[in-house]
C-alpha cells in the first residue's frame, strides 16, 4: 500500500488582492489540508503541475467592472477541479460564465442572516438563518446558465450559487472570518465533501519535513541568518537551528526602532532560551542619526 503524503491533497488559494488571503489559507490548514496562495494569473498548466484537489478564489478590492480588474484564465472552469469563489471571486465566476453582476445602491456591510433556497453540500448541517459577514457593493444579479441560487440575504439576491455538476460554488459572504457563524463549516464542507480531501496535513509533519530538507541542503556548511525578531526570520532561524544546531549564527541588528525593551527580549529568547550563536549589533545611534529631522515615511524607508 502506497502511503499518502500531505501534498497529495492541496487546495490552491487564488489571490485577487484580498486582505484575507492568508486567513483563507490558514483556515484550510486548520482543516488539516495543505494550502498554497498563488497569483490570479496562474496558468492552467501551472495548476495541472500542482494537481490540486480544489481551488478557492479570494475576494479583492477591485470591481469586476473596472478596466484592468484581475481575472483568471477561464479555462480553469473547464478543468474539472472544484472551485469555491468568495466575494469578488464569486462575482468574477458569474461574469466569466456569462452571468450578470451589478452595483448596489447601498453597500452591504456587516452581519446578515443567510436564507437557504436549495439544498447545498456547502451548507450541510448549518441552520437556516445563521449569521454571515458581508462586505461588498457589487452583487450577482443574474446567475450563469446551469447554476442555482442556494442562499440569499434580505438585501442580496445571490448570497450563494452553485453548479453542482461542474463542481463550481460561490458565496458572496466571507466564510473565512470569525463574524460568519458557521464559516469554518462552510469551508470544511467544500474541502471534504466537495473536494474529497482526507486531512493529511499537520504543522508538525510540515516542520519535520522542512528540517530534513534544510539538513540535506546545508550539509557540512555553516549558515548566517539575519534575524530581525519578526515572525518570518524567527521561524526561519528556529527551523534552521533545529536542523543544524551550532552551525547556525544569527546576527541581530538593533537599529533602535523597535518597541521598548524588544531588542532585549529578542536576545533573551534566541541567545539564552534557544542557546543559539547570537550576535547583537547595536546601531541605534547610527540609524537615529541618519533619520534625524526626516518626517516623510517614504523618505525614511529609502535612507
């Protein structure tokens, strides 16, 4: 029997500029399924190479009616891969499949009650009238041929739509945010009941795999890490240290622009608690001297 790997089931998050793109990816991973955020102009061939179990279109700040608004390749809809469109992603799906979207007179923003119109696997075991979070001006006025409306609100005629035969689903609301009462259940229904995922991914398995990959890549060499104390460099330093131990040296440049005592906290964690080779370079006078008298943020960034 061939043992399955977590990358055998991946959900692609196609990003249309959403502020919640990483939150959607996190929600998928919380459901024990690996996810990757990819740009909206990803090609069908690139998608085939990744062989995803499903695709989620994010929301975004654009209007589908704007010139130059982000769009995906319409061939994606013909690939047989389940797709869930959220907010802008739902409107884009409607437009590209010959439905009609329009601008509402009043923006729908805030909590709304979902009224279910037809049975949908997305809303399995979710009570009618449950709360969802809306944030949109455009809305789907006419659904594409072959679709049916599965949910409405008192001010949105298409709160959700789907074409079950083509495995195409769309919701106008945001299931990824906490304000949507059963948002995680909606996503899980898509991930498990529509896409057929099994839940093979855990952060522990992912971390262990990355540690082994780092060991193989580094070999007998040494590694120098620029450590800022932020999330990205801290996670990178921790994984590399677990992989190669004392062969890692972290350099922390204290530029004097951190919060009070934060530089000391970074040193205490990585030097004392994690016992890393840690070099602190105090450059507060140099940085603050260069920035003295400069008030424009963009100019500060370039100095």
